């Protein structure tokens, strides 16, 4: 059987679990339901996959990315991670690493870029079945003969045909669609009054986003006036919406992580600390204060 790699978007996964799970706390009063749920699911998956298959978890790196240097307003509308989730992210990362899971966080780049780099790294190492788990539509642009995207919310697997069926354009044109219509999740401003459907119609008519703008006088239908009068920098928007996926950008330590990362003998102690807390003589506290009940997911999450 062909070797398979399953790549998880950790940030996307964290938020989905945080806003759909019942809060649970340990003896120290630290919320641990997200950490334990994700770890349990990863451990179960690890036991199911083949010996030559891989699980890779990719997270955002703290600090600005190259996109922030291109435009100050990039992701300016995005709220910070809730403290109860941030604490769990830190403990989950520690637990995953000590348990032998491969985790990549790329300085200067977003998780989407690191996912693209990881996918191409594994393609170069003989993997022909790479499955990204995320409901972030930006990642659809990475789909090719070797890469698919599984949407955990809809339980739907997206390949090239599914992207074309949904948007009317192939995966490689997703950045062009976002460059024209904008992406509220990343504070990318598109053409006023132009949605994804109109953007895709123009892409099919003129070929790509740059051609749409060079043929703006010939564009027809809804949004054509906005296009003709726009001073939108389409080149900048394309740089913002296009995932950087060159595997040569991975450092030697990052490549080594992907090739060989072993579990630590301390893994069971880390798990016990998260599960129970510093006081191990009492069972975990289940339940949450009233103000910590399940809340609505923030609007900046980019679901498709």
C-alpha cells in the first residue's frame, strides 16, 4: 500500500474542540478537556495507521509572519486566543512532543505555509497519499494528485473534483478567488460587493486574478462597476492569499523532526500532570463555572 501522511492544522483543531466540548478541570483548576480529547484521538489514530504512515501536527508560530511585513493590517481583526485555550495549547504541545508526535511550527510563516512545506517534503520522500485535516478553505489550494483535504465538520474529503464542484475553479485558483473577493479571516480586503461566486466566474472567463484586472473594462455582471473603479493591489493580495509551500525552506532541525522523533520516558508523567494536576491523591474535577460554559466560535474562523 502507498505510504500515507495525515497532517493536522492544530490551531483549527484547537478552536473546534474548545467551542464544542464540555469544560473539564483538574485539581489545580486548569481546564484540560481540549488537551485530553485531542491527545486521546491522536493516540488512537497512531495505533490504527500503518507502520510506514505518518501523523504530523502543524501549529502557528508566535510572532509576525512575512505577510505582516507586507501589510500592517494583515489579520488585524483577529482576536487573541482565549486564555483557557492558550494554556491547553501549551500543555498539549508538550504532551504531543514527549509522546513522540511530530510537530512543526515555522518561524516567519503561518501554519498553512508549514503545512504546504510538509506536504511537499513527504511527496519528495515517496508519499502519494497526504491528507490534510482542517476546515480552513485556504488549504484547498494545496490539493493535487497526492494531496487531499478532509473537512472534519462536514466529514467530506476534498480532492480536485470536489473543489471544482463547489467553487467552479480548480484548487490552484483558490488564491486568485481570495485575492479578488477578499478573506475576512485574514483581513484581506477584496473588491467591494464582490463575492466568491462572482470572482470565480471572472477567473473562468479571463484565466486568473491578474487577467481579471487587466481586462476590467470587459467584465460584466454584478460587481463589474466595483472592479472598474477599484485601485485594489491585486499583486499584493495574491502574495497574501498564496500559501508558501517550498520544502527547501524547512530547516535541518525541522527536517530531522519529520524524519525521526522519538517519545520521551517522561510522557506518562506529563499526561498525569495535565489530567489530575499537582495533587495526585484526588480524582479530576469535572464541570465548569457558569461563566465558562460553551460559547460561540469567533467569526474570524474561516470555514468552508
